C-alpha cells in the first residue's frame, strides 16, 4: 500500500454494523444441529463483536482463534462451508434493491484512489433505473475463501483497483501468512524519489540541477520503514515497474518545483509560493491521499523544493 486509509469507512460504520448484525441473525437460523454447525455457531457467538466491530488488528486475533478452534483440515473445511452460508459476500456485492449493498458502502468511502498502487481512481456511481452504476472491487485483506467469517467485516474491506485486486497482483496471496502493509492499519512507509538511470549514475551534479536529458531520470520506489511488509507490497503490486512509467511527468514536476524554490530565495511572499506550489502539484499538499499519484508527487516536490513543503 502507498497510503493509509484507516478512516476510509468512517461514514459507513453504523449502517454496516446494522446490516451485518442482521445478516448474522439470518445466517445462524440457516444452520442445522450437526456437531460442526454447533461449533460454528459457538465460534460466531464468541467472536461476534470482533466480526462486526473489530478493527484490523483484532481480525488477526480472530483468525488465530479460528485456526485453534478448527485445527484439523477436514473439520476446518466443513466449518468453512457452513460459515459461507452465514457470511454471504456474493449477495452483498451484487446490485439489488436491498437497503445496504457493496455499492452503498463504496459510495461512502472517504478516499477514491486505490490505496495499494495510488495510481487509479476508485469512485462509485450508484445504480438506478437509468444507469447500471459502478463501484471499485473490494479486496478482502484476509481472504474470504480461507476465513469466511471475515467475508463481511468492515475492517477487512479494502476498496482498490481491478489491477491490484486481480490475479496478476494480490490474487490468492494470503496476507495473514505473508505479511504485507495493511492500508487500514499500518503507517505509510513507501516513498518516492527521482534518481538517475544507471548510465547517468556518475553525473550527480547535472542530475541534481536537472540538466540531463529527461530519459535519464527514473522515478524510484523505496521502502523506508517496516521493511519486510513494505518490500512485499512493492513486489506484489509491481510498484517499481508501474511507477517507472511515470518518470517523465515526475521529471517535469521536479523542474517546475526547483524553479519555484530558486525564485523563492529572492522573494518572500509566502502566500504566492503556496498557491504556485499547489498549482504545480495540482492539489493542496495535505490532500495528497485523494489524488492519483499524489504521494509520489509530494515526495518529488519535497526532493526538489525542500523549503516549500513541511
Ligand atoms: Zn491499485
């Protein structure tokens, strides 16, 4: 992930909890009286608060409780099948006349850019009689096939782009086994900088003054904290290659910001510089989460105009 979206569902918490409480009631009524079904009902009762209201960190504890309660592969497979009856994601995800669907949820998302790549917009348009509507895919941070009791949990939902959610990137990778950054929990720890390509690595003075040809600059992606999870996220979401194609735009941004920074040394009208910086960035610096490539642009602006940004 590039951006932390821990408050992405702030406007949806109550409505989603009401929906999920009812879904659990309806689902439990579908369970029979077999031993496995009894164990499933007991597990849900004991973990209900976490399933409905739990924040990201608690969901990992819930997974451990599940693995302990259903320890053999056969028992676990039976439990998974029964839990899928209770936590029915496919009916939630469809367009329907029901009061609360994935479309309603996504329309309340605070951020409308994919948090994993921060390149692609993920807006929602509610369907009605006239239009089909659309919404972003919802990635289950902890996969619903393995952990169906988290299939409808709000803090297991990551709105993202199709590419990041697809088989060529996240696909079936189990994030509870191979740690990656959790956009609902972890602090941002992937940064960007403009660097020289290998062939220009010894021309540092020309590089810094932005006088090399533009094709000798490359937008680099690096893990700065939480190194294992950050590196895994960079690799899984193929961020180095994907951001490489943004190098030229990053180079032109660097040129404009550097020009602004050098002019500032001779003037001191703070307000003018603030407005001009916003124009170059195309957003206010502290609103970077809501703009595709916003984090990368802020990082490059800071690199070439240190005094202009906090
Ligand atoms: Zn993405």
